[in-house]
C-alpha cells in the first residue's frame, strides 16, 4: 500500500511540474519560440544539447536494460563469478573518448555563437541605444537622436540594434527571451549587446538578476514596428515640444499645474530632457502597462501616485512628494493619461 502511495505521489508531482512549466510558454515571453536573432541562435544550441544529452540518456538506458536482462543470475549459477574486466584498456578508451567527442560537439557551436553575439565591430553602422537600469525601471536614450524614453523600447523590425547598457545602482540583467539572450547591466562598466526582432510586435522583457524587493516587477517592453512606423515615431518624438502640448481638458490642465506644484519635474522629464532620476513620461498615455506590471488605467495611476509602495515595494518615488488627496491624484492621473507624443503605440505594432 505504501509503495503504491509513493508512486501516486511521484506521478502527481511530475504532472503538476509539467503543467506548471507548460504555463511558462507565454507568447513573446518565451525563449522556446524565438522571434529574433539572439534567441534563434540560443534555440539552436538548446536543441543541439538536448539531442546530444537525450541520446546519451536513451542509449545508456537501453544498454542498462539489455545488460540487466542478458546477464542476470540464472538458476544453478549461484557460485558463478563472471569474467572480470576491471582496467580493460579498450573499455577505458571508449568511455573516455566518447564524452570528449560529445563535449566538443556541444562546445564548438556554443563558443562560435558566443563570439558572434558579442561581436560589436559594426556597431557604428547601426542604431545605438544607451540602456540604463534603475531600481526598478529602464531608461532608453537613443544616441545621437535626441530621444529619451522609459519602459517602452521602440525598434525597427528586422534591423540590428545595439544596446549599450549601464546601471545607476545595483546589477540588473536585460532579458527579452523571445528575441535575445541575457546581458548583465553593471554600475561600473558598459556592456554591449545587439538585438534584432524578426516580426513586428510587442516583446516582453524582464530583469533577470535579483536587484531588490521589486526585482520581479522590473518589466519592460520591446516594441518592434515597421521601418515606416519607426521613422514616423522618431520624427514625432523629435518634433514633440512639451511647452506647446496643451492638456486636452480643464481637469488635465489642473493636473498639469498640480504636477508642477508638487515638483514632480525634479525627477520626471517630459520631452527629450536628459533628466532621468525617474522614468521619462513623454509617452505615458501610450504605455500598455503602468510601472511595468500594472494595468494601464486611470484608476491604477491614481492608486500608484497615492501609494507607489503598495504596488512596487522599495521604489524611489515613495515619500518624495506630499501626500495627494483623491481629487489631486485624479487630476494628475488625468493629465498623465493624455501625455502622447505620437500615435505609434504598442497596440499599433504589427497591425
Ligand atoms: Cu533589476 Cu532585477
């Protein structure tokens, strides 16, 4: 009875784990459905190593089963001692050489891919973006373009884009599983990697290095759009003048005034200002997520500006400004939700 229970438990655990892992395969957030150059190269290595190691496992199982069956002790052989092969030269050579060959089969392509993905020799011929990791958000500075954004990284589809990455505080790791491998983002030095998306669409990015209480909430998006849409986005961003952008409604206008009175501009920039103490809010109205993780609705924005700590523990915004009452928070939220420099949005990508 006990043995049966053990088996049932094992089967349950196995199916549960399989079910849980199956849930990891969200589209555009999985390395197993690659949609970019780096992810595609990684996938080839995943397949190669899985085939090699899987074959070893299967072959060893077959040999083991064969030996167990063929050489099991038979009736009348109780005192029989089989031929001893300890130190057999042929066997020793075989089980030394085979693993070496297998390691070479896996190591050579892995090394080639690693060098390929780290090759930045043609960086100056491509778009370069300075990526800054912060607890717990990302900033993107389009080098030489006079464009600054946060959280949403717009790139042209099918083109190599170089990311020069640094952190303002602790070590983060930039990871967009569906289009690229991971790269550490350090405070001391710039790490460079390139990404290339094959299809238009929104790709989900994660911080992949434990960096504090809200590490798992440090999400961002890479939005790959057509060349035409990208050019329009660049032109819209460059032509955007926050001074000339009048709020859409009287409530939003009041929100703008409250935004200024509460000194929000000390940390947040609107337009291409280099100020990046906090996320740049130029396209806040076009974001698909609030703070990277929450639903992008006015209600959530109100909740966020009244108590950011409850949504993203350890963030640097908490306590930096006076407490806002419901009326003030609603007006500021109204103002933020209508901030748009362009009509190219995550929703329009790939449509
Ligand atoms: Cu940043 Cu984890």
